[in-house]
């Protein structure tokens, strides 16, 4: 298996532009997580899905951020309009079954998308 | 609520030194515990895990024991190598994954 695949790996854009980050899950996994990593705030969970349904989006910073899962294997995270404070590394991760019940589910992370907003 | 606290870094060691990175947790239930490692420019990778009290997870010479009485899951390695230089994250999973803030390890030759 190729693992969790994210694109683009690097994105540089100007303030106000729309940014779309993409993620392909591991085949057979049905939980999908979007994280953001910065030096100041560390690793933050933005949103997660089980079986294509958003379960917890309390970490999404504001309405400029949106995430979708149009099918079982693919997700997008969109920022519109982007701001310099959105500069971070965005990680997608997937797991085989939904979290819960003290499970030993392992998250598998993608390599990340480094976003720079000028 | 559930949370994970790990020692702040950076931790700087010489090659072949003994490593301990402390991790304690707070949980309302009985979570599974994990250590993830992040090498520069990469995503987080699972290093080891333990799913119940007294379990020991181990991998690549690293090990950690799930201590319910002290709510701890300290990471240890007997002899570190330069290639172990990375950021290490402690995490727990019960209803949701919670990650610690990460501890950067620098190993000097």
C-alpha cells in the first residue's frame, strides 16, 4: 500500500487566495483526520470523519476553513480566503475503524502539505 | 478532559547514551497509549503502542510500559544513535486521539 498520500507537498500563495489541500486515504481505512502543525501551537486536530461523515469539527479555526469527504478514499481541506497566520504544515491521517472504546486503532499519517501564505 | 503531558525539549545526548522521555496522561477511561516519531520533513510514524495496563510496547530498541498506577508511559532507549534524532510525540486514544506537544531529541556523534 502506498500509504496516506497528500498533495501538494508544498504550496506558496498570497493572502486572499484559495488553497485546496488533498488527501487520499489508505484503502480500507474509514476514518480520516486533518491536523495542523505549527511551532507555536504544536499539533492541532482540525476535523475528523468516520465513514465520510464529519464527527468533530470543533478544531476548525473559523469559517474560512472547510473540509469535505466526497467519497470513501478522498478528502479535501479548503482555506478561502487564506491569511498569513494559516501558514503551517497540514497533515492528513487515516485509521481502519472509528475511534472509540479505548481502541488500539493506529493513525497513519501522510507526509504533510507545507503551506506558506505571503 | 483527556490529555497528555510530555517533557519539554530539546533533549541533547551523545551517541550511545541512555534516553528517557517522560509522558504522563489524564484519561476518564482506559485508553491505548502510543509513541509516534517525526523525522525532519516527514509525517508522524508510529513507534510503539500499548493497549492495556502493564503492557510494554517496543520497537527499534525503544520501549515504554503502560503504568496505570502512575498514569505514565515513559519512552526509553538504552543506547541512542545519531539517526534517532527526531521529535517524539506521546499520544493516547480513547474516544479521540490526544497528542502531547512533542519532545525534540538531538543526538550528537
